[in-house]
C-alpha cells in the first residue's frame, strides 16, 4: 500500500514530500489495520495532489457543468442542469438562506 501510494503520486510532488509521506505511512502502519492504512493513503494522496488528475481531452471537450435557466411570464425562474461536485457545493451555498439548509433540502434526487 505504501509503495503503491508513493509511486502513484504525480511527478510535480517534490521528493521531500514523497519521502515524508512514505515515513508517515510507515509509522502509521505499525498501529493500524490494512483498512485504516488505506484511508491514510487516500488522505496523503489528496493532500499532496489536491487538484487530482489532469482532465482528459474528452473531459475538456465535453464540460460537465450545465445550467439552463428560463423565466416564466409570472416572473418565476425555472432551471435544470447538472453540476460537478465543486460547482454543486457553490450553487447550493448561494441558493439557500444561511442557517436554513437541511439534508432534505440540499439534495433532492431527480429522475434518472
């Protein structure tokens, strides 16, 4: 798990950070089971590669975020679309009044 995690880090991660990650995981492994070490490895990857993998040409050509708005004659706005996780969090934070968000109001699954 440790070797796989360190070798999978992108090239832009400095050697010093790779070595520190390897040391940290080795120390953690002494007192953890495999499942917990897997979670530690995921956090190490997330910390050292916060942007994740670069998007593919196809992902760049076909953006995920899509929002369609229209205004009815009575002034009400109708919208539909699909947002990635980051855009969804921003949209939800802006759309709901502070302190009134509940899990039920944050996500209402639509038709598949």
